[in-house]
């Protein structure tokens, strides 16, 4: 009974501490982000929720499937500051002409301490005028900027960096997700792996471009 009582006290103390954290808006608050000790930068307006779930692009025998999940109140320590943030993370499968090129979907079953161990991780809101540009976006519309990785390209230094953005919208009543994967590297003619040797790899398994995916049940 004593042990149960001690565990209960610890849980109540933990909940109490979290309840006392100041809750601040995650978006529209860039000047303050990370500066308030113990703050919880929360997606108050639910902007991230629109991207959650599974989305599918198909063209003949080529397909791209992406799944996104929420990671709420993730703890970060930067310098002397401790704070919490809401994120979304994702994984994907790309099949080209019937051949699977990459499939990281199983990673969503893992609870990584470092969010960038997931191959897609939310970064910030961006407007359509920000690279990669969205010519069809209304001026006041916000997209989601993501950190994108390819598990077979993580050890390549320079040259194949990218900008990744996504936009949720409806087309004829169908819920769709448009993603932009654009080259944003330094243009090196010869790339290097982290252990030194040159490599001829200059792209991800998922080709640069724009894709429109449909929300799956």
C-alpha cells in the first residue's frame, strides 16, 4: 500500500507541474517561441489536425502513401530553457512502376525520443509565397513546412537537401493533400558521404516534384 501511495503522489505531482505550465500559441508566436521557461507551445487552433491520417497518390503502377500522427507536448531543452511543443510526424511508402523504392511506415510504431528520427516532422507554418511556392494558394492561407528525410540518404553530405511543404484542401468534395518536394541544396557537383567517399547519388528515392494525395478512410 505504501508503494502504491508513493506512486500516486508522484503521478499527481507530475500532472500538477504540467498543469502549471503557461500555455502559449504555437503559431503566430515566433518572437517568443522557446523563450519562456516551462511553456507549452500548443497548437491551440488545431492547425496540425487537418494533416493527420493516411493519404494516397496513385498514377498507374506508381503510388505514394503518407501517414501522419500527432506528437503532443514534446519536451525540448535548448540552452537553459525547457519547454514543450506540439508536433506532427509522418512516414511514407513510394512505389515506382510496381517496384517499392522506400517504405518507412513501420517507423510510426516506434516512439523515438528525437523527433527527427522520423522521416517527416513538422517545422512551421508558411505562406504560399514562401519557397516552394504555391501559385494557387490564397494570400492568407497557411501551409505546413516539414523536415523530410530518406533513410537511404541520411549519410550524404550536401547537395540533395530539400524544401518540403504541404497543403490540405477540398476538390469537388474530395479531401486532398498537395505536397511540394523541391531541391534546395548547394549545387555541389560531387557529393560526399559522412565517412568521406564520393557518391553519385543526387536525389531521394522519392523524386522531387509535386504530388496530390487523397485522404484515405
